[in-house]
C-alpha cells in the first residue's frame, strides 16, 4: 500500500480535507460550548453554596421558598446533564474525524485497486469470442460467469485461413487474480502457437504448456485444457484433452462421452497426451464446460453432477447450439437455486455446419 499518491488521489485527498476541517471546527465549538456551560454551572453552584442571592425578592411564605429551591435544583440537574451530553458528543465527533483522517490513505488505495480490477474485467471480457467467431462452418453458443471479479476459466473460437475452425476451453486451478493472470498466458499461447497444423504440433503444444506451468510456486500452477480443430471439408473433429472434464458429442441418436486424453497441465514433468479424432457431422453438437457446472451445489449440498448434465443433453438431442446452451443453463439454475457459486462457470456449445458442395470442390 506504499508509494506516492497519484494526482487524482491528491485531488480526492484535498476534497476530503475540507469537510475534515469543518468537522474539527464543529468539534472544537461543541467542546468550547461545553466548557462555557461547565464554568457557568460552577458559578451557580458557588453562589448557591455561599448563600449569594440576587436582590431580595418580596417576602414569601415558606411554601414559596421550597418551590424556588426545587426549581434551582432542577435547573442545576438539567445543566449538568446538558454538559455531559455536549462533552460526549464533542469527544465522539473528534474521535471519528481522527479515525477517518488516518484511514483516508487506505481508502484511496482501495479505490485504485477497484479501478484496476474493473479494467481487468474489461480486458477479460474483450477476450471472449463473438457469436460469429466460427465463421460459416461452426455455430457457437457460450456462457461465462466468473465466481469473483476476475475468472480463471477461458474459452476461444477462431477460424483458420484454410477454412477449418480452432477452439479451446480451459480451467485454471484457483480463482481470482492469480488464476486470471495464468489464464491470460495460456490464452495467448493458444492463439500464437501453430498447434492446429497436425497431430505432432498438438502434442508439442501440450508439452510446451506443461513445461511453462510445471514448477510454479503460486497457487494457480496447473490447468486443464481441451483444444481441437474442426475440419468442415472432412467432417472430422481432432482434439487433445489435458485432464479436462469429460466433454460430450451430441448426435441425433446418441450422446457420446469424450474422456480426457492426458493429465492436467503442470503436474508431471514429462506427461503423455493422446491425439484423438472423431466424426463431426452436420447438426452434431460438441459440449465443453468447466467444473463450475458439474460442481454447482444446491441448498442441500448436492452437486449438479455429470449425470444430470448427460440427462439434460439426452432430453434435448436435435437442438441447436443456442437451444442446448439455454436448456443446460435452465436445468442447472433450477437445481442450484439461489446458492452462491463457488467456482467459475463456463459453457461452450459448438454446432457443426459442414462445407457446401462448391466449397468442397474448391478445396
């Protein structure tokens, strides 16, 4: 929290000083008023104790003298109470002002931190692909809900020059800022590495990512990642799954489970990853998600689980990518209710749209 204040923070400090000074003046005024009232009270007490009186009033009967004494005693009691209240109010105001003055610097630093988090959220939202990122050959529908200000999940979809479509979805261990920073590194690697060229490049990319993560001492040191390429000219899906949740290939007549093809990135020194290939025909859906979906819990502490997700996909075979995403989220939210999410939630549904006859001839 150290370091010099910025110009903006100095301006905020200046605006804070003015009401602070006014508060100090109010506190001094209250205390001074209490002191004056205390002095007057002492003078009155001294006059009554010494028998000093104002010019003698006309003679009164004994009953009137008793009434006058009671009134004087009542006046002294009210002045004593007023003195105590004013002194306590002045002291409380002074303590509050001193406390606020000492905490101002920390408040300004917290405001700067909030602005940086807001900027981080903006940058992270800009990394999310648009709805048409899959081009003509892949329709996408997605949902991303971070548990904290910044999330550790990532997903991306982008078209390649030869007409194929690349995609990835990952989940970094941990939450918040450390996970978001590591997510940014992995996302940059997904975009810059030519892993989509072939099987050897897929495996080499996995090895490089694992080396980057292995040996990190931070909390966020490992990640699961599913990445692949859709070839609309051959109707094939080629992928690698590094310790990620089981994905689902939804066809018109069945739901196929795609298990991971290797360990989580960053845990082993020299892991081995398999490169898999499956058919991906027109209207088929590939459903990718982070563990925030299956580990979501309801009020009774039960997890949504993979079985409920599988059942939801079975009920909605033949749906479009958008319809499948909507139905999955509806089932999930109906199950968890108002229970607060404990992890980032990411859902990506990809729908195959093969190349047309003319495109096949051109290829």
